[in-house]
C-alpha cells in the first residue's frame, strides 16, 4: 500500500506542478505537442489508472478476507474453543489461561477484520458513484487506502498467530524462506 501512497503523490505532483499548468499549456501548445485539452485528458488518464488500480486491489482484499481469511480464522477459533473446553472438562484445576487469552485475542482480531472488511466494502460501493476520475483518485487516497490498511492490520497479526495448518495462503515467512 505504500506504493499506492507514493504513486498518488507522484501523480499529484506531475499533474499539478507540471502537466496541468499555464506554463505547460503554453509550452506544449507553442510547439504543437499537445493542446490544453490533451494535457487535461492525460491528467484524467493518470487519475483513472490510479483509481482503478486501487479499486481492483480493494476488491481483491475484500474477496480474500471474506472467502479465505475469515473462514480460516473461524475454523481456528473453533479448534481453540474445543481445546479449551476439553482441558476444562478433563482437569478443572488446570491452568487454561493461555488458551483463554489466545482465544480472546484471535476473536478480537477476527472481529476487527470483519468490521474493517465491511467498512472497505462500503467505501468501494461509494467509489462506484463518484463520476470524476480526479475525485475517485482523491477518494482512493483519502478513504480507501486507509481502509485497506485497517483491514490488513488484523490480518497481518492473525497470520502470526493462527496455526499454519489453518492459514489459507502462504505467509511472508513461507515466501521468503521456503520457496
């Protein structure tokens, strides 16, 4: 997501400092390279490219979280709960604080992920109703990227906690050390 933040700033700098300025209109116009309308159209294309890329990424996150990560974490919490129940039944005096704390932590992160996913889904829907590509790009930067980061945060934490057997996608460790 850092790439989307950096590319937005690069696009903004390109468009407002170089591409869509009176100096650029005059320079490109005087040499017959681009008309003012063509420069404005190029700016629109830059905004559109950025906004569409972020939108695709956001939809992918929604899909992955909803169809892979959340169901996997639900399965894992079920196993944790069964383990906790089995320990309590087998030996009521046994210390089960680790299982309890782990179950609470995973459940809280699961809830955070579900809430963040719903928020991102709402923003992606709102994005569809914005007509200007420039406004869509600004909306992506101001609203969708932070919502994507909010969804990624609990997912990253859960990746470190959930048993590898239940985690549906390769972890960073798997990709770096086991390729």
